[in-house]
């Protein structure tokens, strides 16, 4: 059975001191959950210090980004090769990377390959913009972003993959929970179904069954249960809510309760 996975994307927030304070609070409020996986994605700067203090029974680390070439004259970049001893996961293709930093489909494909080559599990983010949604292009965008990103991976590599459906129009910019639309569980289920369907077509049902699919876009302690109960959803990728220990630890608690029910139901 797929374990519920919660990934806190801290984005470009928290300096080293603030990050270690948050880590401390999370450690206090989140017990060891054997059946829920909790991942933190702090800034690259903070990965190293956190990796030495983190309780590995409770948390794993993810990078938010890295460069696809392992080493060389690339001023300002950090490679997946450099991160491989620090992180289990790397977020790849986040809409902010695509839209603010101009990462195109090819770049994201190269990053996917680089992560896998270095033994880092990609958390591939895909999702349509508001305009694409209004133009009825959601499924096409999902198909294109997914198939190009995973092109060239083996079915074994696909099985370990995490895909996050993050509709760009539902992502809260910063901690502003007020001015954006919210995705309904039905909308999320449709796209999650499409993601598994696409993987089934390309790699077979076994691979599609193993891939974990997350939802991200203004998820928080209040709506976590609703999204986690949506069909096919294996976890959440909160941004804003992951910066508040009480929000994030409640989300973990909700995930643990739902996972317990699933374990009982077999
Ligand atoms: P949000 O961010 O939860 O603040 O909407 C999610 C994300 O961008 O990963």
C-alpha cells in the first residue's frame, strides 16, 4: 500500500536560524509515524545544517531545485550530485521554477534525469495556469508536462516517482490565503486519474499503481482531510501552511488518522 506523504515546501523563506527554530517546533509536535512519510523542503542553504540535526525517524529532506549537470563552471548553481548525501527527494518543475525562472519542458526533463542518476527521488510538479484552465487545456497540459518530464526513465525509476498536481491558479502566492481560487476534490480526482492513466499507457498498470500522487495548492490543516480523502491522492505538498508548525503538524496528524483507517481496511 502507498504510504501517505506530506512535503512541506518552505520556498524562499526562513534563514538558518528561523529554519532551525521551525524544525525544533516540528520535532516537538510531530511524533514518529511509521506509516506517514514527512518531508521538509527548506532552502538549499539550510539543507546542510538541518541534515545534521534532523530526527531521521520522523523527517526526510527534499531540495527545492538543483542544476542538471553534476559539476562544472556554472556560477551560482548547486547540482543534484552535490545534494545526494543530504536529501532523499528533490522538487522538480515547480510552477514557480517554470513561470518565474523560465524552466521549459526540456530543462525539467534534464533535471528529472539528473535527480534519478544521483539516486534522488523526484517530486515532479505539474499543473495548468489559470488561462490554460479557462481555455479547457488542463488535461493537455498535464499530459505534456508529465510525458516530457518522465521521458527516458525506466519503469523501475517510474515506480519510485512522486508526482504532485499543483494547479497554478490554486497556489497561494506567499502566505496570502485570501485571493485565489480553491480546487475542489472532484477536480483534483479527475487530474490525478489522468496522471495515473497516462503512466499506465506508457509504463503499465504496475508502475502507475506504485507512483505516489500528491495534491498541492493552498492545502492546510482545515482542508487536508478533504484532499487526502480524494480518490488517488497519496499526500499533500503545502507551501504557506508548512511554515507554521501548528498547521503542518495538524496536517501530519490528519494524515496519520487517515492512514490508520486505511491500514485497518487493508
Ligand atoms: P501553497 O503552495 O500551499 O502556499 O499554495 C504550494 C506550492 O506551491 O507548492
